[in-house]
């Protein structure tokens, strides 16, 4: 039952997104601070200058959970709760190559590609 499980699901999403948020956080320059990831200023998971398939997959996960939360009046706001994930999501949407190849194509209008995504 979706309604009975949506709170638990979103709690699990928050826990997993927190791990990804920490991965995307810049490394601390303070001595002895726990290192989140290696030095670098890239927005992307693999610290590249352009998005990779892993980044696009993460974009889709973020986007689908934003759609889910919106359709269920859930208080999930990626940009507030997870600013690094929010920046990645926005960077993918603004990427000129992806805009031309995907976001401006018919593929962008397709429904979520999972038969269990019946919440929209």
C-alpha cells in the first residue's frame, strides 16, 4: 500500500540521499577533519568536468523523488535538504549537450520508466 509506506520510503530516501550529499561535499581543509571526498570542485559524482551516466542516473532518482513528493504533498525539498544534490540536478538540467539531446526532445515527455511509478 503506497499511502501506508510513503513516509517510510521517504525516510529511506533521505538517509540514502544524505550519503550522496556527503560524497558531493567538498573536502574539509581543517586538520583532522573527516574527508568526504578528494579535493576538487566538480559538481559530479566522479569529479569530472561534464556529467557521466552515473550523474544522469542520480539526476533521474532526484527528479523522480521530487515528482513523487509533489504528487503526494510530501515536504521533500532537495534543494533545501540536500543542496549539493540540488546543484547537481540543476547542472544536469542546464547542460547544453543534454538539453539538446534529451531535454528538448520527445524523450523528455515520456512518463517515468517504471511500471510501479503509478503515483503521478
